[in-house]
């Protein structure tokens, strides 16, 4: 039986940030902790949030979220949450800040190390309704974490793990494309290709979920059409709106599941946390699309052909080369080697990919040899 739930309330429009005080009041947040990062503060977005709140009080600000959030950062922010008597969380930033906030929502209200609550450790059932409420305000268009039930965090032993529970879905997502105007080109490109990967991979994923498939295809069409415009002109309002929508749609859809792209990028990102998740997804996509082409559901339901149509390509065989060409036009690296990835890492990457929570959602189950081939093709 398919269980389908979409998913939380979304405030979506230019200027939607203005709804924040009312949303805080609606969820009883009188002393919220803002979880963000130093770049958001430097860009003036934290000042905008504080100005929007007006006389309403913020309990505290934690602005030390790393680019790949860690258990150590979650622990530090949770200590601030508890010591300052906070009663909710405002996550302001990209997927890193929002995922960090989800970790804080768990750690500040549940005992024991964060690993206890990781999905592959059987921890999802241990996450309860005691979690701190979250309001998520994305400032990039990529992860869609503002509407997702999961968070990806690097735990103390170095693994990059998923944490999944309906309890950590933000109570409301405030999606204001105005907050993404002027986002640097490479960050726009990398986060945008993350959204593309979410839409493509969830559309290929094995579970039965037709609503997710429809949302993913529409998100793919929006992202593929507008990512170059948004990268080339950071103030293109139409492109920014459509990229934020594609990001949100990708996460609405990936409740269905993801696959080998994310198994590989999660594992490799845990080995080298400096690697950008969206960039890794962009580089793995062509190899995984080729691997999935012979999967029974992909063949029977003509999934590659339907993706090609959404991308306005002539045939399914054009998808891999089109992604490679798009990466180049966006200024992203040409392969993993350009990021400093070494073949000596492959065995550890493969072990992590086989253990990842996305591995079994792929439409064709990958072996260690299959993952090795995908890594080599992506170099």
C-alpha cells in the first residue's frame, strides 16, 4: 500500500518573509533559536529576518552551521537552545542550515547521541513528537529540505547519515524567491543541479507513487528550463521563482525515494565534507541514468523518454550527454577528478553507498562492481 502525504504548509511568493511573525505566533514561538551560517549573516539576510520580526523577540542565534552540517554543530546549537530557554527553531539558509536545525530539533529534546536517531540505525521510530517545532526559510534553490521529512548530517564517527521522521518536517516553509536574488553563479548552479537530481532520481525510483512522479516531472521541466537563466542573471525574478519551486517540488517528490546518485554522493561527502552535495549529484547523474536505463520499471513505464520530453530533448539517449553539457555550461567541474577525488577512496565510498538509506530505492539494485563502474565513469 502506498502511503502518500504532501506534506506541510508552504508560504510561497516574493515577499513571503513578511509572514514570519504571524507563523511564529501560530506555533507559540516566543523565543525561537535562529539556526543559520556565517555567510547568511554576512549577506545581510539575518538582518532582514530580524527587521521582519520587529518587536518580536528572538531567543538566540546560532550562525556556525558548516557547509556539511555535523553532529558537533548540532550539539553546540542544541546547547544554545537549552541554555537560552528557546521554544522553537527558525532555520534560515540553504539545506545545510535547515538540516542542522532538524538535528537540533531532535538533539535538544531527545537523550543520547545523535546517531541513535539515524535511519540506518533504526532510529526513525525513536524520534517523537517532542521535537522542537521548526519554521524553515530557504535562501537557496536546491535541497528542498524545507518540505522534507529528512536531514543529512555527518555524525561523530565520520559517516554521512540520514535522519527521517514526519515529526521533523518543518511546521511551515516560507519560500521567498527574493531571498535568492543575487546568489553567486556557482552556488546557483550547484544547488540548482541538486534540484534537477532530486526530480530525476525520484522519478526513476522504484516505489509506486504517481503523485510524486507528476510533481517530479513538472519540477524537472521548470529547473531544466530556468537554471541557466538563474545562473547567468542572479536577479532574473522569473528564473529564481521557478528554481525555488523546482527545489520545493523535488523534495515533495523524493518522499517516494531516491537512489544511487544520492547513495554515492552521501558516502563521498562523508569522506570529504568539503565536497558540495549538489555538485556531486550533478556529476553522478549521467552514469546513474545509464545504469537505470535497463531497469524493468524504467523500461516498462518509459521513464527516460518521459524525462527527455520534460527536458525538451529528442530521445532518452540524449539525457546523459545533455546533463554533462549543462554542467559544463554552468561552470561546474567536468568530473570527480577535478574535485580532487582519488581512486584510492573508491572502496570506502562503495561501502558507504551500499549501506546508505537511498541504496535500495534505486529501480535497479546496484552491486559493489556497479558502483565502482559508476565512480569510474564519473571521474
